[in-house]
């Protein structure tokens, strides 16, 4: 999130889109309600009338996978009706920046596209620079090559009529939403967007999120209290996992993962990943990247890491190719992966195309599953129709402590890193993941020392000290936390924050973003001070610690004008007194006054990017259909995202609307958790939702002779499952291009490995995903349905 | 005497059902074995039972206004009527008002089912099973009637359901104060829902669960007026006498009594 949970109460308008917050983040609704008590309005945009929608002041229904048409409509509405925060847009975004004459757009394709490789060369997505190398601007926003004018032209196609034709949402409903949402363009009115997987899990997921950033920048809502774009994270500590680089493409602190071909050595890496700018107004914070990467290497390799060997950069494994989840499992399916460690993950239920992913597990030589109990994945060989005698995988199940059976931090969606204590001992032989990893490391190290090997140094010489003594019974999470914070190598004193990190090996730091969480003053994450800040916005700066540097609202420098006066004095985040900043921790550091630096410090430009070269599939958002869609794309003649990777190995796995006419979506209910291992063993929850079900409209039920409660078969090219049918008015078809498009909605919590069992929805989801991240397109695909 | 009550504001309820789980957790009650949903929508189980002392009722969605469909989700448990039918008909005086709450004394209950038949809200139910919870408490006794006891049995300052509600759809406090609060909210709500109403002010002499609704109570199957008047005293006495007679004819032998009451109960429910 740019903002945080409590801050939601400060909004005038709350848009919940691509999220079912009442369902899946029920506690958050406390803050939504507090906003509404003060007159705030809730808008919910969702294909179904969900539990969130039941609380809304305004509800709009859109077809799954048509978000960009709706958002394009909102952006067009703001531009056409001049519903923008003009001064904010001119000063703090690249609206006034002139774009290269080489940039063009036609029929869904931007300049630089190679159809054969499905990749864009982004060279033309560039600014026109002056002789100092600083982007040329037209602050009057009139120049036809300025971003503002390019956007006006680009989004002019997204009329309310077009929105209705693509999304199925009536023009009237759309206009009501547009009017309410863009009413927050006024400096003293603010809107927040709450989103989750409904936004991201599409082949256009990243662009969906970008569209939120664009509209919020136009409205001047980023950096303000009650504003921002706010991802509601899923797993309890997924934010922490993301920060510490669970995903393949980054190393801790959002630094790019080194890739073998692109970064053969440290110098090439630095050249490639450190952005440059000539604009003196831009802080270009990532120019500090070398300090963070070197400090991380020093933490990992200790004395072995010296300037002479580039701090052991060469010891880091390098990615041979992009390996997001789908690619990993395709490789596994091909037999390319020998073994796997599955830490609390259950792809047999939770992974896309889960039949295929389960079969992929069969190709492993060994699998180590660390989990609270048996899950569908840890007993994958017991699946229906599978003969264990044909499977050679050796499977280990390591019983793991749950989060209340160990000490450590949990980072929430709002970047608050709350330290938690052990409430009770784990049962039986269960231990913390930290201790498992430590035991594995110690054993590997001993084996390398005894037997040698291809390249022992990175293991044998690693700086690994998470116990107070070699014979200590268990690791101490405090030692991990202290390393993450960072310390001076010579003195071993904790650093105050990341501004103290250096690129010369004098500092060590596990994750620069967390600099300041555990200083010489102690564990900042364990603080529970109840005093709110002077601006009384619910920031509670003494309660725990948030990254970065305990800032509560990111990009808060955009919350004030060039003189340092808040746009919204009634909800002031920051104020410049003339000599210093008061309020939240100011973005970019306290020494720069309001007129000195631009607020979007993580961009090389320093300003918000309405036009962005930071994504692979286009500098402006554009609607494309999902890979499997019931209708043709009428916004342009491309079918699905032209830049999405399509693996050769999935070629035959997609169907069309002739065989599979209904648009399917997968989602969650309050009562169950993700792949269900945590909840399908709990009687109080299985009382509420005992079995696998789908949701269909009364009209679809009527067409298929399905009654409420009937067993139905849902199937497509990738699989066939059975489920109970919940026939409900909350699902309604849409009129799209003269067709009535029906939806089959499914929960994906079920599998056969726990007490309450059922077929897995993910048997039906596809192995294709977003162009930038490859997050799977769980939210829009095709199925057919019939009475079982 | 406590003057406390519950306020259920259905306009704030997002249907998370944490209240339903919280009651089970606090009392160590077993989960129900359910299949699909009892309905409408996700409602499970269909009605309260000896082991389910509160549940969340989902109503069908009203989509007459496209931009503002209405989906009411309502927390339901014993309403702790001031003049409760169950108290009136119990032949053993096992049910009484304790500190204002309608409480079943398990040691006196004979499982005759008179209360089950007399309650228009279908709240108390006789148990088919015995259940010892994880702290060794016999929380459910076979052939006895059970229901919400406003967290006075496993006592706590604020009832579990209220404490757990994330959106303050459930609140707890002085009844008169809560009614004032409900009335002031009603004024606000009527701007969007002109037929919004407050239920529980006068029914059965006044309920200790006040519910704010977006429409009139009959839309939610809640009895009002004549249907929410305490049972006629003569009728209540007649019912008591019937069960007393039954007791006599079974010679007070518990096994005979239980069989007779089971038959009487099933006859009663057939009529109802």
C-alpha cells in the first residue's frame, strides 16, 4: 500500500475494485465504516454482487477481464471534464513532458513491437530531452507531444458507450461512478483505491494497477491521507515475503535479481540497474542502489566479501531466464527440476492449471514439504486416478511451527512490520522454518567441507550466524532481524537507517528497506505506543515501525504544494514550517525543502509517470481481452495482451467460446483460507462452507436445468470438476456485443487432502499470465457447465 | 439487574460470520455437519440448534435498484424476550430471567420440548448429543434444551460475538442507551432506506436484542404486533399442565418421560 489500513477512514470516496475486502479482509471494513460514518462513500466495482458490494453506496457490475475498459473510461472522463488536480498534475507528474516523435500507437500496438518475439523495444517510449539531458516540458499542457495531449487522444476512445459495450456495465452506472470518483480532483477531497487479486491476476494485471496509479495521479490523490493505491495483501506475511524477495526477479529490497546473460559481472549489473537522471529536481533514489546491494553482499558473505572481488557478487546465483511460477512448473513438468522445497505452499490446489502442476510434482526426484500438517501437495501421490507405484518422488514432510508458535515480525499490507511473540510451543516435533533452514545450511556446509564439490565457497564462506552459540537449541529471530536492519561491519553497531549504508564494504545490511527497524535503541517493530501524530490521522507513529524509515504515507511530499502547504489542510500529512517538516516522515529526507525536490523519488524523473517506460506492455494502458474470452476485442484488433509470454508448451491448452461459452472467475470466501489446508480441517469453518461450490445466475441455471444445490460439472480444455451450484441473483449476465454473457464463479479453496474435501477449481485455470510478472490469469477464463 | 442489551445493525454487517464462530470458540461447541448451504445464500445451518447458539441469516438479494442492490445479512440468536414464551411454558421452571437474560438451567431441564414449540423465533432446541468441550465442560447435554445465554454461563464482560465483530454491526450496552443510538441511526438510514425500522422495542414485552433493519420487519420474517405478543397466560398454563400430565402418566420415570416428550414434541412441531 502507499497508505495504510487505518488511513482508509480518512477517505471521502473509497473504491473497492478487484477486491472483495469485506469478504477477504473483513477487519479492514472497520476503517471503511469509520469513513462512511463521517460521510464517506463506498463504491464497489465487481462482476458479482459480493459481501463488499452489500455495503456499498454505489455498485457497478463489469464483466471479468474488462477492468481496463472501465478504467480507461474513468481516465477519459477525468480528462474530458477537466476533473484533474491541475497544479498537482503539472508539477508532480510527467503530464507536461514531451514524448519522442518516434513514439506512436496504432490499433492496440505501441511503437517498437516485434510480433515474432511478442516483445517491445522501449526505445521510442522516451522523452524529448534538452541539451542538458533533462526532459522538455510544456507546462501549459498544449503541445501535441506532451503526455497530457497524447493521453487525451489515446483515451478518447474510452467513451461511456464504449465502456458499456465492453464491460456490460450500463452507461448510467458508469457515469455515476465516474462523477463520484472524479469529484475528488479537488485538493481537499480525496479518494482511495483498495484492490487485490481481482486486479492483478490477469494477462493485463500490471496495466490494471497502472490504471489506478494514473487516475489517482490525475486526481491528485497520491501522497494524501485517505488517498493512494492500496493493495490488500493476502497471506499474513506476504508483504514481508515480497520485501525479502520471495519472487524470482528480485533480491531483498527490490533490487533486480542478477541475470546470467545481462549481468556477467558487478560493473555490468550496476550499469544496468542504476537509473540515471540529469534533472537536479529528481532525487532518483535508486542511484543509491550500489550501497544497498554491496551492504547485502557484505551481510551474506562477511569477511570473504571485499572490494577486490566485487563483494562476492560472482557468488550470487544468476537467473538463467525468467522463472516465474508458471515457467517453473512447466520446467518441472518437462523433468528439468530435480527437487523442490515447498515452504507452506500447496500448488496442487492453489496453482494454476493444477492438474498439470500436480503431474509436474511427479517428475521431481524429491520433494520437501514444510507445513503445519499434510496438505494436498504433500500427499500429491494420493490423488484420484493416480497410481503411486508409478511415481518415484521421495517426499519428506517437515512439521512446521505456526506463526503463533514462534517469534518474529509480520509485515502487513500497510508496510507496518509488527513484531510478534511466541504464544505457545509447537506440537510434537514441529519447529520454525528458520531452524529448518539453519539445520539444512549447517548440514550442507559440513558436507561441502568433508566432500568438497563444484563450488563450495558461497556456502562454506557464507556469513551465517543466527544462533548465540553453535550448540544453542534454536536460532534467534532477533539475530536475523538485526542483520536485516544493517550494522557497521567493524563495530557491529546497528545503523540508524539506510542513509548510513555505504558501497565500500563498511556496512552490512540484509534488506535496506528495513533499515531502522532494529537500531541501537532496540526493536522498533515491537513498539506499541498509542499516541497519534500531531496531524491526528491515525498514523500512530510510535506503534510498531513501518518501512521505509517509519513513513506511514508514501509519496507524502506530493501532499503539499511547492511552498510546503498541504493541499488538504483538514487532513494534513506534512507541513513545511519554513525551516523544517512536521507530520509524517517526509519522503526523500528532511534536508530538502518543498521547492527543492520532486516527490516521486523512486522514479528517475522524480515525477509520477502517467506515461511509463517501466512496464513491458505499453506506456499507456490499453484494453485487451483475457486469453480466453467469450467476446471479441472491440477496442482494437488485438485479441489478448500482445506482450504476454505464451509458452510453446501450453499451446494446446486453451479453448474458445464455441466449446466453452461461459466466462469463469475464481475467488475466495471469508470462511476458508487460500488452498484450504488451514481451514478445511476446522469444524467451525466447515460448518459454514462445507463443500466445493460455484455461483451462477438464475438465468444460466434456467438454461441448463440446474436447481440450487444441484451437483454440476464444470469443464474446459484443462480439466473437469464437480461442484454444488449456488444459484443466486448476485450473479447476472451482461449484454456484450449483442450476446448475453454468463459467468460461472468458483471458490478455489477445495482439494482432497483435508477433512472437508472437494474438487479443485484450479484444475480449470490457465498457464498464462501477466506480461510483466506472469501472475496467472485466475480471474477470467472460459468453461462450460452442465448438470452432473 | 443488568440493563444491558445487544444492538444488531444489519446495515453494518458484512456477513463475515465471525460472530457465529466466536460463540462456538468461546463455549467450545462442536461444529455442525452441513452439506452445501441451507440457504438462502450461504446460511448454514438453517436454524439455531442445541449446538449452534447464534447464526448469520443471509437473505436473498433484492436487485430492483441496479446501482444499489440490497443484501441483508442478519445476526440471529435468542432475543432474550422480556416476557418470554419459553419461560411461561416450562413445566419445570427450568427457564427463567436471570439478570434480565433468558437462561436455561440445565439441571432442571427435562427436555420436554415445550420451549422449542413455544418460541416463535425457533431458538431453543433439544440436543441429540452430549458434548464435552476442550476444557472438560459438559457444554451440551443430551435430551436437554440449549441456547444463547448472553455469555453468562462462560461469563465475560462483553459477549464473544460482540467482541469479535470487526465492523461494529454488533454492539453491547445499556438497553436504553442503545435504543437512543438506534433511533438516531434510523434517522440517518431512512434517507437511503425510507422503510428502515428498529425491531425489538416492544415485541414480547421488549427484546434484549435490538435489530436495525433496512425495511420493515415482516420483510425479514420477523413477527410483529399480535404475532409478537407474549403467549396468553391461560394457554401457557394449559401447556404446562399438559406436560405435567405427561410426566404423571410416565410415572416420572426419566426414560418414559423422555419418550413421551419426544412424541409430544414431534406432534407439536407437526401442528406448528
